C-alpha cells in the first residue's frame, strides 16, 4: 500500500514538473499558433543556469529558482523578439524544421559547454529528508515539487483570468486583429507571453535536476511527453495542461512500477490511443 | 511546369534531369573506386529521402516518425538473415511487404486528425517503436543491435564484397527503379490528386475526393519504400541497429528532403546525397559540432533558400534563361 | 417531379449560437433558386450544412430524393451535389487545366491509378477543355491559377464544380469580390448553364438576384422569413425593411 502511494506521489511530482515544462508550449501554441518543438531547450537552459550557480558559485537552492525563472524568461523573450517571431507566419513544415533545428543546436551547445554527462545537484538537507505524511514516508523534495506546481498553476490561472494582461492575451487569442484594433500591442504581448512560458519551463528545469537529472539530451528526451500534455490538455488551456500533466505523470509512474519491462513506452501507446479518440484534447482547445 | 497537356514532354524532361544524375552516379564508380561503400550509402539515403518526400513534398503531410519504416526494413532483413532467408532480392521484397503492412496498420491513426495531432502521433509512433525494439532485445538485440546475419549472393552469383562493388550497382539499380516509379506516380492521376491535397484539401473534399484514402495509400507506399532503403542498408552493412528507427534519423530524412527541395524528385536525391556526404565527413570529426551545424543550417533554411538546392538551381536556370 | 433539394428542420448550432434554425427548404428540380438575407443571416452556414462541410445539429437534407444527412461532403458530391465557394478555393499552384481535370479524375474514380500518366487520358483532358470553353477560359488552360485575375478565378470555381457533373449546384456568392462589369459576365455564364441542372445561389447583389432567380428564399437570423417569386419578394414590405432598405430602388419591376 505504502509502495503504491509512494509511486503515485512520485507520479504527481513528475506531473508537476511536466506541467511547468509544458505550460509555455501550450500557451504559445494557443496564442501564436507556433509549434515549438524546441521548448524543452528552455527547461534545459534553466537547469544548467541552476547547476552552474549552485556548483560554481555556491548559490543557495531557494535563490536558484527565481534566478532560473528570470534568466530563462529573459532569454526566451529576447530570442522571441530577435528570431522566433519571424517564424510565426510560416507554414507548419517550416515551423517544425526551425524548431527541430533549434532543439538540436541547443543540445549541441549544452554538450559543448558542459559535456554529455549528467549534472549533479546537491539538494539542501531540509529538502532531502523524508517526511511522514499520513503515516507514509515521502521525500521532502517530492512535497516541495508538488507545492511548487500547485502554486505555479494557481498563479497562472489567476494571471490569465483576473489580470488585465490575461484579458489581453485571451482577447488576442480570440481575434488578433480585433485586439490590435483596440490598441493592444499584440507583438509586445507575444514577447511577454513567450518569455513567461520560457520562464516557467526554466523553473521546471531547475527543479527537475534533482528529480529527473539533467544532460544535453533533455530537450528531445521530453519532447514527446511535453507535446502529449499540450495535445491532451488542449493548446491554450492552463487547467487542461495541469490535469493532463498530472494524469500522464501518474500513469507513467504506475506503469514503470508495475510493469517495468514495458513501462517506458506504454506512455506512447497512451498517446496514440488518446489522439485517436480525442483529437482536440480534453479541454477542446479553449483558453484558460 | 507540370502541365498535364505537355506532360509526355515534361515527363521526358523530368527523366531528363534524372539522366545526367544517373550518368554522374555511374561515373562515380570509376572516379572514386575507393569510396564505393560510401556512395552506395548515399544511394540508400536517397531512396529513403524519396520515400519520405512522397508524403511531405507531394501530399503535404509532415511525419516525424518516418524512420520507423526504415528500421523495420533493416530489422526484417536481419531477422530473416538469422533464420536462413538470405537471398537479397527475396529479402528486399519481404522487407517491402512488411514495412508496407505496418504502414497499413498505422494509417487509421496517422491519417485522422489535424496537423498538430498528426505531428504528435507520428512522433509518438516513432518513439513507441524505438522503445519497443529496445526492450525486445531477444528479437532485436536491443541497444547492441544485430550484427552478423547472413546476406546471400545477389542472383546467387555476386557476393557483397569488401570493396562495395556489388553494393554499388545493387543500390544504384534499386534507386533508379524507385526514381522512375515515383516519377510515374507523381505524373499519374493519383499524383495530381496528391498535389490537390497539398494545395487545398478543402477543395478536394468539395470535389468528392476520398482524401483519407489517398493519404492512406501514400503513407503505405512511402512506408514500404522506406523499408526497402532500410533493408538495403542492413544488407550492405550487415548490421541493424536502433538508431535506424530513432528520432534523429526521422529528423535527418526530413532535413534531406527539405534541403534538397521538397517536392522535387531530383532535388531530394541531391539533398540526400549532399547531406549524407557532409555527415560522413563532418560527424566523424566532431559529433557535437555536427549537431550544432545541422541545427543552425535547419534554422537558417526557413529564412534562406526555402526551396532547397533544387529551388536554387531552378532559380539560377531561370536567371540564365533571361539573360540568353 | 422530384425535388432537387429538400431540407427538413435543418439546424446548425455552434455552442449556444444557432446559426441555422429549423430551416425547411424545398428547391424544385431545374429551378434557379436564390437565397438572400442580411449579413450574418446564416446563409453560408446553411450552404455548409447542405453540402456536408459542417455537420447539422439536427434535421435532414435530401438531394434528388435521397437522404444524404449522414453522408460526408465527398459522398454528397458523388450524389450529384456540387458547390462553389464564396472565397476562391482553388488549387493555386496547379494549372487551370489541372484544376478541372482533377475534378474529373475524382469523379471517374481514376485517381486510384498511380501507374498511368495523367496526360495520356485524352477523354478527361478534352472534357476539361470543354468545361473551360464554357467559361471562356480555354485559352488560359496552361497558366497556373495564381497568375490569373480574380474574376477569371471565380469562373474556374464554376468550371471545377461543373466538372463533377452535378445535378444540383450551390453557388455561394459567385460574383463576390469581383467588379460589377465582370459579375455580369459571371452571371451570364450561370444563366447559360443547362436547364436540367438545379441552381441554388446565395447572392447579395439584388439586381442580379431579380434578373436571374425564379424563386427566392429570404433568410434572416438563421430562419426562413419568407419565400416567393421575385415579384412577390420585391413587393414584400418585411423584406424591404430587413434587407432591401435603402436599396429598394434596385428591385426590378
């Protein structure tokens, strides 16, 4: 019993990370209609920023997170403004080619700078200890991840539902021309939103080092599963991505636990089945 | 350019572009006797890229998991070889059939849905087969791959020799057949229908076209031909490995087709040959910088030289025509 | 006489919005029937539902007496229902001739054949040329569609639809986006279509409607407000209010 609960908790924690990775892609796809297969590169960027600061400069763990968030967000926003926005109007094939190229290049750069090996991250003592919740021992880090995910989800939903920024984004998703006609600076909105998505991915990446590990194959390794979260949750839907991420995280963990021989690729079978029956995702493509 | 009325002339013209390519290929046998293995490899890549471009360039369907069929062709060859079936042509036909059959099973999920769904499904299928092959190491040898399976003599006479002579003519012959076949298909009513799907799928529905059926046939054809390419690689290198199924290979075939000029049959051949050659030269020096290089080239390719090599050459030809 | 088009209670809903509400429309075979109404009345949605481009939320559609409600758009084309689009939907990268031959190949189910040259099918090419001749475009047969002026492209829309050998042709604003002089010639060609072909056309230009229509259905807010001959419609005050308004002087006597 304790075993299963522990696996489920692991799955939920994994799902939270997936949520953080995917939310940027979901919003980008919904808002800019841009298929960014390189989104995982932002998560990787955040991870390497965190690792460099901690291992190279002894920055404390909790400080790493906002720094990774901001640094990746800035990087994303700049990349968007300089290069990526020119790819938005291009047909699907070009977007796919561009983003695959970006993913390869990003992984290669990481490989050149940091080498192909896994990056170590020493979690602070207070996170590494096991905590007893309802009689079951869970690593503090899992709880931290789950907490971080919930906070992020809440913050994003609040942001998109209650702020002026969120209203503008939803307007621009609905009809770009009308939004521009109302005086909304849509291109600034796109940069901000892209940067925000990148920032969350970077945060996820920083958090993931101590749970999933970090190496240059990161962007492509998690590509399918991140796309799954977006496709199943419905592009543009935050709540949908959240539910889809948890769902996929838990299923993946359960299968790996119960049927380890095939566990790894059951998730792809799940993908195929879901796409056959729900081609538009669970949320049906509405925005958050 | 492909007007139906002058299409006999234009077919000859299209073969016409292929003819010099063919002659260059034949000449390379005599010009580079020490590189026959590499050249045969380039022919194989060309077949693979042509199979993919039928989907992407002609029907307008992007698939991120096309290497699945390449790998199935290779593994079919290896498994048959281990079980005593080793006549190269028999194995080639069987690989063609097996890959085509798998493609047939998958059409229902690939053809359905919108573009994002299809990207995701083809990506997922790619990873699924990769992981499955990885885990099923009793059949596939897992991460170690399958070396040392029997490959018989071609026509019972010609062994696949070290110098690669047999491999060269064998793969060139298959490439020529595939090339001509695709020329025929793209000049047929079916080919016009594919271009119609690529140009305006809405209109296709409105003229009563069975779009899904057309796409399914295309998917099966392209999967089967990719299987031939994979079988050829396994036969000439006597090895089948997981990377033949992997995402990187799927991405590479997309790059080859696009860099050569998606939609242009000779262009794709040139693109595959160029890509294969560069990869052979550069990735040995440093795989990291090779990945960085192709990443950058891919990103640039959406801004400059959109129509690939074929487009650049056609543009040059037009400019020269205007001066004349 | 079999009715060419018959819908019964046809309804199309998008979420909470009812684009087409309980429309029961009958078009007799061989008539030239116009569908008019103000912007947003649901005319194009009705056309989409009629042709199968979007599924109906409820109601039935019969073409030539056969129930096609559950058939796909492509299947309805095979039952003899063709349409043209309000905004050109052509194969822009193909030649004019290829646009039409493709429709014929599909009709004849010849697109299965991947082993023959398309150019060798003389019968198909000749038929395509005859359709192009009907719309006076045969001289431009080998030009790529994207190089043609918009008015010519509108005519290709019609040629493609004709190439499917329909029994019923639905024309969604055939003269849309075309200057007045050219819209005359487009409608002249429509008028020259064979009488055994039933025409349902959506149109805004009341001058053209009153000249070419034998029967008119007025759609407002997704529902049929009234139906009748051109004389009846032009005399109808409600129609005048809702639609003709300031443009009443266009109504033909």
